[in-house]
C-alpha cells in the first residue's frame, strides 16, 4: 500500500518511478517538479473527475442564464416572456453582450457566456454536450477551457470588427471552434471510427453555417454568421497547433506544461472581464444619477456621479459627454478640453459623429 503511494509513472514511457525522481532512468525524460505535481493534484481535487472542463462550461452557461433571466423577470417593465424569448437589448448589454462597431475588449469575453433566451441556450448547451467531451479527451481539460474562452473571444472580435451593427452574444463561436478542433483531431487519429467522427463534424459545421445563412437571409432572426465561420477556422487552426494527448495523457514534459499554462491565462481573462462588466454596471447607475443631478441643478452631486461613471466605464462616448458637460458647467474648461482630446483619441475609429462633438466645439469657441 505504502509502496503504491510512493510511485508514479513516466509520462513518456510509462515506467514506474519514485515520486521524487527528476529524470526517468528508462527514457531519460525529465519529470514534473514536486510543486507542479502538487498544484495539479489540488486543482484536480477541486473539479469533477470526468470531463471537468465540459461540465464547468455547461454549469457556467446555465447558471449565468438563470441569473440574468431572473434579473429580467424582476424588472418591473419586463417578465418571463422577455427573459425566455426576447431579452431586451438594454439588459443584454448590461449582462455582457457586445455591440458591433463599438470595440470593448472585455465584452468580447463576457459575450461568450450570454445567451438570448431559452432556444439559444438549449441549442448551444446540447452542442456543447456532444462535441466538448471529444475535444477534452484529445486536448486535455485545461486547453479545452482555454479554447472555449480564447477562441470564442477571437471569433467575437471578428464579428465585432467585420459585422454590421447589432448586439451579439452566445457560445456558438467557441462551439464552432470545438467542432473544428474535433474534426482535425479525428482526421489525424485516422481510424475507421475517428474518420466517421470527422465526417459528422464536417457535416455539422456545414449544416450550422448553411442554416445560419438561410435564417439570416430570411431576416427573421439575427444569427452571427461571422462568429460561426471565424470560430470554425480558428478551431481548425488551433487543432493543428495545440498538443494532443494519448490515452495515458500528454507524453512530453513541454506538452504538459504548455497545456496546463493555458488554464490560468483563460481564468484570469474571464475573471477580469466580469470585473470590468461589474464596474460598467456601476457606471450605468452613476450615469443615471449624474444626468438626474444635472437636471435638478444639483451640480456638486452631479460632479461626483459623472466622474465615477466616467472612471468606471470610459469605453462609452456618453461617459465623456456627461463628464465634459459637468466640467463645462463648473467652469473647469481646461479639464473639459483635456477630456475632449482624450475622448477623440479613444473613439478615433468611430464612423458616426460623437455625442460630445458639439460640446467640444462650443468649448473651443469660448476660448477665442
Ligand atoms: Zn520514461
């Protein structure tokens, strides 16, 4: 019993080694350091044993859907019908969906977790349940979670930059990436069964893209074809690049380290994005206070509220507009002009005129 505990297997040749062995005497492969092994054991103990990444993603999507549906239902002007069938844009935006043409980096991450109603979430979680275990078996749990976050975010970025105006959310960019990864892995495995899987992945991808295009052309529903196609291409690329594991796990030390290191990156990105989203939610609250205070000529309180709103979310032109306005009212023209310059730099790629353009022109006129 004791002996069993004090042995491990070489990840490359499966020779039985002492737990403190640094190099395998059989194949000379370097082994993980004790703290790396210990960290991995702790992480593993925290999560489900079978397909942890798939289950965690599934849980996060469902829990998040329940949370914002509850928020919609609790709003006086909306009810269950809106929550399940047509979430209002204003609340979708607050819960992290992204607006095309307005590039806010953290929204490209949070948008992967946001779904527009019950049909959307059911579609995507069913797809997740089918394709994700195959990805996880091939690329490991850490890379699967990281691919969900990072490839999903990149597909959202493509959608944001290339697409026409509209609000976007949902995990389908990530899921199309999973289909691409699974197809590549199955193709490379090249057994009768895996080629069958590859073909079904290709059929599925083509069906999803064709279905999306037909629905979009009919104009009845908004489907994000750009994130579908870019997700699939990104998944194929990732499938070709990322290390794959054998039945016994990753066979080289560098593959183990590389695959594991993707997890903290993906978790940190996700947590940071949701922290930004929380601040942006606060910003909307302060924005309303700022506007109400200005209307009531309560300028001292307005100054505080407008400044807070701007600091919490400077990614919106309205934050600049209100903060410039209150500074102009207070006679602090230097700061107002400074904000005008900063805002113009920040939104220099925006095609439409900015909401604070006129304010800034008036400020320039008062200077002369
Ligand atoms: Zn070995």
